[in-house]
């Protein structure tokens, strides 16, 4: 087994789970930071994994977990405290002597963005730079897997919703994000780089609906809502107010055509072409059919 001084946060989330699977398949050993024993139990059977219990809001537990770590992967779930928690992690990593942080960010991260999620990612990126640590910022576009949230309405109503009009987005499969992250974490040469991670094509949601219709062999429609309608729909779906505001800002960012660029990061770094939207649908039929 290859020995490595890696720590992974967010290991039980959607991207993190794919990253853990990829590292295990590469036979890379790593430490996974989890909040509690229940989360640790999910990975306890993996011989490559050492479990560290720690809380992102508890600096002492983080410094302890980060002892001897050279490279850390930073990913937190979406929460109102995400910026604060990530800054806490960065400061603890600096104190513990971590040399390199690989941060999962977002395409177009910028401290002056009108989109709160893009501002927070940029604040954390800039903190890592200020501390003089090596960094690699992975900036993926919209996740294809986000469509699974509409699985029920696609399956039973033949519809999914959004508010980005006819703008094209180069959505990316989270398996490709994990593939890039695994390479960056286990190879040299990615220090102080920013990688935009997109799919291989830029599609409108109307085009996605056509692809879904063809593969599922039933009529699937994309319903475009204005921001007020979207606010109402997300409220009914049970999203908290801070997240609704952020998602509506995200959709406005997509609608302005700011997420249509296509990058070659996936093929350049993994040596394999990015997973296309058709392949994503075929691989996730159980959610849609």
C-alpha cells in the first residue's frame, strides 16, 4: 500500500464518497476527518482509512487531527456557517504545519461576486494564499447529480424546474470532480494552481430535457420559473431561507451565461474524457425511471 500523509474532510458527502472510493481503488491510505463515530463507522472497514474524530468549529480537535499531515482536502457541506468553518480549518492546518490544501471551490469564485457562495469560496481561497501555504483550488461547475433532487418530479410528473432561462451550463459529473481531486492529492506538480472543472459540453436545461426524454422514452419537460416562483418552490420543498437566497443567486449567475465555458481539466489531469450528460442519465436511471 502507498503510504501518504493525506487528510480528507467531507468524506461522507456526495463528492467525498466518490473521492474515498477513488483513493481506495488506487490503494492510497488517508485519514478521514469525521464529526462522530457513526460517520467513522461508514469507512471503518476500509484498510486504507484511518478515522479522526474532529469538529470544524473546534480548533484544538482540528490541530490534533492534522498532526503529521502534509496535504489536506477541504470540503464542507453547504451550511450558513460554511465560510467560518472552512476558515477555522485553514487556520488549524497552518498551525499544524500542513504544507498544501486542496480546496473544493466553485467556478467563478470571487470576493466581489453578487453570488454569496462565490464570495465565501473566494474568501477562503484568499486566506489560504495569505498564509503562504501551497494550494490547489478545484472550481467545478454545476453538478449533474443536482438533478437527482428532481428525481421524484421527473419520474412522476415528467418535469424538472429551474430559473436560468435558455442559458447553457457546462455541468460536470461529481465522479469527474473526484477523479481530478484524487490525482491532485496524490501527485506533485499541482501546487498553486486553479483548475476549472466542467463537463465536455455546454447544455441548456431544455436540451437536458430532450436528452432525458430520449433516454427515458417518455416526455420530460424543463419548466423555467422566475425568481419569485423559484423562491416559492424552494420554500415549499423545505429549503432554509439562507440557502434559497444563495440558490437563486446561483441561478441568476447561470442565467447570465457565466457558467457556459468548457475546460479540459478532466481529460488533462485524469487522462480520460469528461463524463457526458447522456452517460450520467444512463448511469442514474433508477432515480429517473
